[in-house]
């Protein structure tokens, strides 16, 4: 899996270095992870700790879903 922190540190806000394919892969990986986390939370609501983090997991999933959808819409142009 690609390391997003390392990617962002290497980028150093230089748009010429922005690798859209790498960004797409990073967002795709995070999106897939958020789906797994949300399904896990939905399947184990009886565990108190999971109930506590479920709203956060849903919020993260919603935000990454929007970012992933935006990248999917542009994917034919970038790959």
C-alpha cells in the first residue's frame, strides 16, 4: 500500500510533481478501507467501543466517498 504521508511530504505543494495516478490509488485504498470499517461497525453495534467510533467512521466514509467519486469522474482523462 502506498504511504500517503510520504507522498504528501515528497509533493511539497509543487503541483508539477502531482502524480494523479498515485493520488487516485491512494484515495481508492482509503475508500476501500472506509467501506470495510463501516461494515465492521454495522455488524458489531453491541460492542460499546465500536458504537462510540461508528459516527466518526461514517463521516470519514462519506467524505472519502465524495473524493473518490470526483476522481472516478476524471479517471478516463488521467489514466
